[in-house]
C-alpha cells in the first residue's frame, strides 16, 4: 500500500512519530533511541490510536506515549489503482478490472453507474461488469478500507457503445487550412470531429448545423460551411460506431469572437521623388470608414528623420508632395501607427 503525506491533521489519517524515544530506549539496542512509530488520528485533534511494544491498543493524547511528538508527519492513504482497458465497451460485452491494493484484511467496495451493469466480484480485488444497450458512458467506482479503518477511493469512466465524450472534440480551420479558435461572419470554415479513442473508429458521419449556414460538402469526419451572418452555433454529429450502431456521438458548440477589421494604406506612385497620393481603404465590407475621423501622416527618411507631418486630415485621400524615397509612413484614423519602409509598392 502507499501513502501520501499531507500538511493537515484530520480524522482517520496515519501519523508517524519521527522524533527520538523519550522513555523507550535500551543500552543493548542502539536503534531504540530513535523511534519510528505510527498511529492513527481520530476526530479529536491530537488524540491518536496506537500501541507500543506488547501493550494493548490505546486511544491517547499525542504527549501520552513513549514517543516524542516533536516531529509528527501525517499521511493519507493514496487512491487505489483501477487496472483494466479504457476502451469502448459494447452492449453485452464483459470486462474485469482489478486493483493493486491486495492485502489480508482489506475490504473492497465496487459500484458502477451509467450504461453499465455489475456482474460479479464486489468485495474482492477483481470486479466484472458489462455494457448495456444504452449509448453514452459508464463509471466504475472503488473504495478500499484498511484493517485500521483508513479509506481511499478511485473511479474510472469509459465509453459504452461509442467513444467516451472526452475523447471527441471539434477542430476549426479556415478554408486555407489555418487553425482558429472562433468563427467570424461570412467566412468559410472546415470543421473536423476529432476522435482520440484508438479503440473505436467512427464512420458515416452526418452533421446538424444551423440552417443559416451554407453547407458546401462533407468528407469523412469534416464538413465545409460558410457562416453567412450567423457565426458560432451548436453542432451535433451522428456516426456509425465500432459497436455496429448509429448514434449521436457528439454535441458541442463553436463560438464567435471579435472579427473586427482594419484599414489598408495605398500609396501611388510608390516609390516617388515627387508627389504621392495616400488612400485609406477598409479591409472588409464590415469595416465602415468614418469620413469625419481625423488622421495624421508622418514621413521619415532612412535615418528616421521626420521629413513631413500633416495632422487633422479627414477623408480617405490626401496628396503629399516633395517626398524623397525611401520613406516610412504612419497613418491610421485617430492614432499614428508605423506601416512599412517604402522600398516597393504596397
């Protein structure tokens, strides 16, 4: 059995007296001068249950024993291991789990929930259960109790007739193959259902997506869509599972986020030794240019010396004269932001 040291004292913990013996030593036994004694805590702070030598089992205060309480350490029984396959269990199939906590006098309490039935083995280290016709998942619970009353618990969940839900997830990509975390309006995406359960493959996928979306095509575990004006939604996926049934294997959500927009700067001609025309254009139809927004232009040479500056400009176009390339340009409504050195056309 294994124990985990904890920083607190509570009921039903193992406590170790690491300090020296104060009453229990022997000139013939050098090890007796340093006592390695253990006890069990109770619901009353600093009151333990233990025995020493051939004496009886006592309930006592930590100071009322032959061991020095100056170096107490408290331990909780570590969670037991549940050993067995985590793969999908089909209807009517049986599986046996066991635990490494095997010792005389220990008790074992097994239970199942969800889409599982108990078959045999409760009260022993080996437990057998079976899958039902329900589609979803089930959980196996184990509580072990030591002869002294220490308890520890563990649980393990598996998929029944379909992969466990934590093994399934949606992956979102732009039409160009870039992974993204949220959706924008009027954008084409490829949505994948990712199955991380290697024991149960899926096939024959069918998708339920918002009616406002345009569906272009499906291919294996992927659907290609355009969000139109409705980004983000609930998505459901049905598929044939490794258990030979068609099931609703996934329900999830893809959210929308800030898709914003920006302005593009064009300069013509570029480069130039004379007059250049600066124009600001929105990068998408969702960005509306504010004709009344003030913006400014700052023109620098290669040494970052300011050559010309104009402020409080309005509208999309401004003509700036006597420009000597190469230059840097800063322009955006409301604030100044460096764009690029103008060595070639933008």
